[in-house]
C-alpha cells in the first residue's frame, strides 16, 4: 500500500496438475498464484498514490517453464509483474552444446521429462522480442556473490532486477548524480568521495529509521544492513567530458568511476563498523571467512534505473544513454512542453546552429543523427539509446557490474525492426561478459509504453492512456514521468 516493490520466486511450487496426496486433488501451479498476487496488488494500490510492483521468477528447469515464458504474451495479463526466467551458466552451456536438460518437480526433486535447452532458450528469446517479457537473471551469479550464504540463498530480486535479496530481506537504495561532479572538464574525485561518504552514512541511518511490515523483514534487514548506492546522470557526465557513450573510452570511464565509488563506500562502511559495529550477521559471512576487517553493511552498491528520481535530479537516468535529445513531454491537461537537453542547447547556441525550428526537427525522432545543420562531432557526442548498437548497452552494463556488489538495472533498447536473432546475440553477449541479468525492449512491442519513437506508435493497435498523443504532429512524445530506462514501467 506504500508503493513498494516485492520479488518472488515461484520455483518451489509444485507444477500444474501435480497430484496432491492429502486431498486427492491436483495442484494449480505457479501461474495461478501469480494471478492471485497480481489481483491483490491491483486491489491494494487503488488507495495509494504510487502503485506497487512485483518481480516473478521461475527457474528454467521447472516443469511449468513453457507456460511461464508465454504468460505475458497477451497484453494485460499479470500487469503488476515483471517476470524473469532464472537461468544458470550450466543452462547456457547446454544451449551452446545443444544438450538436453531435466525438468524437475520441486515437490520431490525428481526429473519429470527431458527437453533440449535450446527449445527453452528459443522460446524465451522469441517472447522477449515479441513483448519485452520475460527477462533473464543468472541466479547462480546472484548467489555466488551472496555475502551471507550461512543465512540463506538468493533466488529473487526486486522488480527491476538490480537488487538480489534473501527471503524477507529489504534494501535501501540511493543514487549519486554524476553530472554534478565534472569540474573544468575533469571528474572532481575529492567532491565525489565526500558525497559517497555522506551517502553511505545516510543510507545506513535509513535502516534504523525505517519501520517494516513484518518482524521477519525487520530482523533480516537489521541483521545484514544491506544498502545499494548507485549512480544516475552518467550520460550527462560523459557529454560534459566530451566522451561518446558508445566508445571504449566511455567503458573505461565507467569502470574507473564505479571502482572508485565501490572502494570509497567500503572505506566508509568500515569506518562505521568501528564506530557502530559490524552488521550482526558478519560472523560466518564471506568477509569473516576471508579474514577481512569488520564492515557495517553486507552490500554497498547497486545500479537502479532511477526512472523517477532522475527527473527530480534533472539528469539522465541511471547508466542509460540519453533516450532523446529533444522531445515533447505531455503534462497535465494535455499540455505539451518542448524539452531540449541542456547540454545540447548550450553547445548549439555556442556554435551558432541553434534555432527553434531545428529543435522541433530533432524532436520528430529524438535523435540528431539525420538532422542537417548539426556538426558531425556534436552528433557523435549526442547519441541516444536507439542510435547505438545494442552491443554497447550490454558492454556498458558489464563494465559497471565489475564493481557493483548487487546487480545493475539496464534496458537494452532495440528498434522496431529488430529480430529474435538480435535478442539472442544480446543474451549470449551478456552471458559471456558476466552480467547478472538482461532486459531487452523492442520499440513498439507493447501497445502501452511511456515513450514513442518516430512512427512506432502508429504500429500499435491502441493509444496508451498514459500518453497524450497528437497524431498529427509527428513528434517524439513521452509520459510526464519518464526520463529514460525501462520503457514499460516507471518503477
């Protein structure tokens, strides 16, 4: 009722039509329970100001995996759920080798039947291409980085996938606006260090100030004291540094910044441990096993999508590239506002090619790449999510993941004409580069989305109620609360 996000694994539920010995009846399966949770979310959110959201996860070897993968192929079904298939490196190797795998009944751990891993993978790829669901999470990678394996195993994440958590665990997230740390064409690391110290201290305080709905949650949160400090405004920072998003230099900068934030956050957390004590479950943790000094928080870093808070911060969302350079934002009562990226506007005026007419021309697609009158060097710098090859999305996610304790929420944007083969390439690249999850979104693949690029809206069957479209203007239109990232949610 407070608009929180929850994650569930339905892997332990017996499959549909499994015999229930105690009653002689048959089980209804995981999807039936997901529908119950979905309706409950609908009912609860009616009295709130912000909708709740859920992540639903099922392992690839559950007997109902085929029904799960296709569960959201019809729009409007499970609308309060993002869904992801929990896969492993072992599964991906089976796909590569065209091997068979066992589908296992969680009730007794016995195999039900054998199927080709490639059959599951191809269905997963096709449905992600068709509708954006499901995503994938590498559940073995999530649990491999579990700092408290003696407490439990990680099998699920929050709705956008960036925060893996134990059963009944919650986490406080916060993001630093990187666009504020460029000084004289360089990153001001001294200032960044101060802010990281403050942010870690603040998020640790939030744990103690919060009230949790269940005793189990309170106990788990205070026992591990996980926090998730991340970033937003990364694309804006690159622009100020004169670095194109789709470049090796940008990848190097991502690793440089995130490694600094991670190292600095650990320093502060260890200082807090000296003052306040280590997190209560420290004994037996991976830190304890490695003989490391006490630390206040079991995890420290997470990259969230920041779809809403980046609007407040006036910056690009998360680690995403710009979603548009110029666009029309639909606000209350049908009012349309022309929004121009402030860095682009400044450069356009400084270099003498700014005009209202040019800005409206860019707003037709949001991209500057095919607009006359803009210098090539400027075009190279102001690339959007749909301008860059999907491979750069994955590589950027992997660059940040190297220095993030938890996970990274990142959407790989695809044009309307992308193929399932493109999605397969993205999944395989993510697997090889070590990411913990992948979400793809093909423009126009849902009839309800918060941003429309060019004419993609005309390929859909209905006009989304959350977007006020003027079909005659030909401009890129976005929802009033959208700033980039996942185009199907504003979590």
